[in-house]
C-alpha cells in the first residue's frame, strides 16, 4: 500500500470512527483489526499520529461499552427477574 492509499484508508477510518458506537452492528473488534492490519513500517509520522488518535477513540468506545455492561450486570433484579 503506497502513501496515498494509506492516507485514503486512514481518512475513511476517521470518518467512520466519527459515527460508530459500541452498539453498532459491526463490532469494535473489526475496526481494531482494520487498524492493526495497516502496514506500520511504511507510515509517515503524521499518519502514525492519526492512527494513534483512532486507537484512542476505539479505547474510549470499549471503556464506555464495558462500563455500560458492568452497570447492567450490577443492577438489582426486580421480583419478575428482570433488571431495573
């Protein structure tokens, strides 16, 4: 992948990451894999910085998702067996 192709891929991921949430149909692990599969040795410093920001965005989404799951798991059960 050349510099221009990498730049286009990073720009695409930046657009997508501005719209995704942990509740989307495409799991966050898919986007993690897309980032991991970029050829790191050929990246320019500015591209590395952009990818670092994307990785931080995914980390934040994962943390928010884990916090949501933890609060659901800790919620008390109603007499009917469902959570509040």
